[in-house]
């Protein structure tokens, strides 16, 4: 498979760079974009936020740098063997496998996860090309759409995401590329991506997907890459608007940002994961006032996060500046489930229809 050959070629080039540095009596080093908020810039071409021109160097000049390069060489060999042997590994398994790498073993999984992301940045390949799988299971879908999935035995199976699933819905696999799943038929007007499981279940129980011709997607908090990729495909291939429905707090705004603008840690593949056309539906700080929602006080961490978002390039339009400043003024946050103050049907009978009408999604 060409993608496998390309992945091997690109990771081997990293090892060759380090080898040539040694051969030329130079201190081995690897250069990559600085992966920070201050180094993300808007790509006019892709309408997403990507890493800018600031670079950082990982060099064997320091002990920590030498350890990093040693671990990199071990991972390059590990990935190459997996591709050649048609195996795959979870990120967690890779961390534990490093226990057998002597001085190259990782001190934490965060270290191994970050290095896997570095390899994506350097090579331009995806984690999936390296046969590395995430730990999290897929999010869920319920709606009037038929998905054809290639099973583990290579058989194609069609699944209607209302008629052929239970209350939990269709579980999104970690690989959602066209060779794995395709959309065969659908009858819906928009996609509603929902942060919490409780609200997703409420919408399903109230039949919101059927009554409002919606495809419901459970984000499971900060959405997995496969979930973001699927939302992008639903939007671009089917032309369906994507709306994001979250809690009213700074961490939920970042969930939306990862869907619409791209996450800082995956800015190198934002054009692959992000859906620039996605819109934030709520809950907003204005909703706290307009719907007189129950609230909790902002914590110190919440306040710091909101202030940080005021300088985040992804939150610079007038909507976000206004809502974040209002929330700081209120000193309050709220949850999706706070809408239950008015009864279990209020969110589907009143709140969502009003918001969707305001946004021009429904008439």
C-alpha cells in the first residue's frame, strides 16, 4: 500500500538525518514548528489555524535532548516494524513497550504521546499512518443516515443509524476514512454535535433526531480525532451544517474551537480535522441571562482560562469577545442540563427550536 510505503520512507528519513549528523561530526538535532498558542496562524487556504514559522530544535547537545533523540530512534524502528508486519498499537501500548527500551523508556505516557505528535509534525503523516491507535473509544451517532462500514473481516456492512442501532447509537471507529466507512444515504437537514452524554441521551429519548431531521453526534467531551474527522466529512461531503452544543464554560468553548478552528496540539493537521463552517449553538453566557439558567460560580481556573481565551487567536471575533467578557462580568457558568429547570422536554420543544430558528437552520 502506497501510504504505508510513504510512511516508512518519511520516518526513515528522520533516522537518516541523525545518522548523517553523526557521520559529519555534528551534534544530532531535529527541527520542528513550535507547538504553542503563540505560534498558530490562520491559513487562508484552508480556513483553519495552523502552526506558524517559529521553530524549535531538539538537540543532543543537552542530556534531555539526547534522551529525546534516542527515544525517537526507537519509535521510528517500532513504527516501521508495525507497518511491515501489518500490526497496530494503542498509544498506551507503545508507552509500556518502551519499558523494554532501557535508557530510551519514557517517564510518562504524556512524553510518548507528545513524541508521536512530533513525528506527525515532522513527516506530514498522520498517526493512523503510523498504525498508532487512540485509547478512547468512538463517539456515537443517531440519525437518519446509512453508513457502510468495512468490518474486520473485510466484509461491507450497511448500518442505518436509527433503525439498526440501540439507544447508544452507532459507535464511530478510530479510522473513518472513505476506505473504512462511506455514507450511502441520508435524510437530514443538519448535524448537532453534543458535548455531554446526558444531553445526547435526552435528545435521543425525546426523538429530536426524528422530529427535527437531525443527525446527532455525541462528542464525549473533548472530541477524539475520528469524531472531528467524521464531522468534517459530514459537512463537506453531504453539505450538512454542523452545529456544536456544549456547556457554558471556557473548557467547552475550547471543545468548539477544536471542532471548528483546530486544536493547538493538532494544528499541523487542522485542515484534515477541523470544520471551519461549524457554528456554536450554545449554551452561551447570553443564554444564562436570557433563559435565567441555574449557574455555578466561576472558579479561579475558569477565570484564568477565559482571560487566556481573550488572547487566543481562535476567539478574536466580536461574538466570542462579547460572550467571554459577559461571562467574566457575570462570574457564572452553566451546563446543558440546566435547561431541565423548565422540564425534560424544554430543550427539544423550546430552547433548540428557538436557537436553530435564530441561526436560520430551521424556519
